[in-house]
C-alpha cells in the first residue's frame, strides 16, 4: 500500500511535472536569438533598421516554428515506435507513470481521439481511464 506522499509523488509524474515550461521557454529564447541574428544580417545591407527588425522577427519566428514542427514530428514518431502506440482493444499494456505505475493491464476501450484508454487490471471490476503517454505495450 502506498503512503499519501508516494501517491502524491506518483501523480506529479508525467506531463504535469513542470518540464513543459522549460521546453516552451527554450523555443521562445531560440526564436528571439534567431530573429535577432537575422535582423542584424539584414541591417548590415540596409539603412532601414525598423524594416530589418520586423523582417528578422518574421523570418526568425517562421523558421523556428518550422524547426519545432520537425522536432515534434520526430519526437512523436520515436515515442510511437518505442511504446507500441496505437493500442488496440485487448492489447496488454504496462503503466509507466501515475497512481497505477508498475501494473499490467488490458485495454478495454479507447476514447474517440485515441489519447485515453480504459485499462482493466487483474481485478475484473477495476477499470481506469489512463492517458496514452502513461502506457506502453507489455511483452511478457
């Protein structure tokens, strides 16, 4: 039986652990740096510094956004490959994080978007909805 501290600690794991703010702030800093460098490169050739700053900001933001799309796509593809996603009904899964971490269950149903799954554990009556990021395919 988990203590209340262990339960609270396990609930914090996952997407809500605060790391997403560092991820987003890193992309914002990268956007500002790229925009500044492009603005400086443009201003070397032109006298219109306001136009250079606006052009650099636009080009920098678009280029970092495109880089973010590529990185997110690669990350999603890697995550899908490693965890065996998408899960189908009847798939045996291992719970990696959350209150049920370390347990093995079977997928009973999925939500309409396929991002949450109802997992049935050893006890027939015990079913719980879990996010896809907390599950991975279990190979006994």
